[in-house]
């Protein structure tokens, strides 16, 4: 899940009174097991598009891109030879969908 040194450092920080907040491209569901394992309450997910408490699925902040805009961006990515990757609250998607 995480390198032992990272987990140990987070645990040492907690003992010293430091609250850790995870920041990741992962979804809240994807980061929840890490939060549970490390005893972390808050996370910044989807590269900042969701901020909250993954263990109770509570968003303090979230934002989305309008569907039409997202579809245009995916189409442009495909036109440029890229493989688009995007996230919904329940899944990560890749390719032309």
C-alpha cells in the first residue's frame, strides 16, 4: 500500500501532534483504505477537484466540468493522439467513452 518508511513517518508525525492530509489524484474511494490504515481524516483527491473526508464520503469541496465541455476535451485529446483519462465520483475512465 505505502512504503513502510512513509507509514512510519506519518505515525511519528501524529505522535508529535501533526495532522496529515493526503493529496492525490486518486478518488475518495481509492484513498479511503490508506486513510483507514494510517488514521487520516482528510484528503485532497482528484488533483484538487474533491476535498473532504473519504472515510465517511463527505465532500467539503468538489467541482466538476460540464458534460459537454468534458466531451469536447476528450474528443480533442483523441484527435491529438492522446488517451484521455477522467474521473467520476464512482470510477476512473480511460479512452473514448
